[in-house]
């Protein structure tokens, strides 16, 4: 058996946070379109809205952190 070097995945987290934010936004849009069918259970709208809105500062933070990583890598 040979040792295989596996590269790290998305070390800065920008891709993961961006994907999550997009998915919550898509869920919010779908739920808005199906709002009449939800009936009383419209709390899902608030969950999707919260996920999408919390993704925005998450994107800001992870992009800022990625920039700091890159600056640190060029300083070495």
C-alpha cells in the first residue's frame, strides 16, 4: 500500500460559507413561492431568511481571513 498525499480542502472556508449562503437563499425563494401551501408552518421562512442573512457577515469574515492568509504567505 502506498502513501498518497491528499491535499487540504478549502482551508479558508470561503467556498463553504458561499455555498451555504446560496443554498439558504434558494431555500428562501422556494419557500416564498410555496408560501400559500405552508399554511401555519411559515416559521421555515424565518429559518431560511436567518440562514441567508447570517451568511453575509460570514462571507465578509472568511474573505477577510483569506486575504490575511494570502498576505501572510507572501510575507514569508
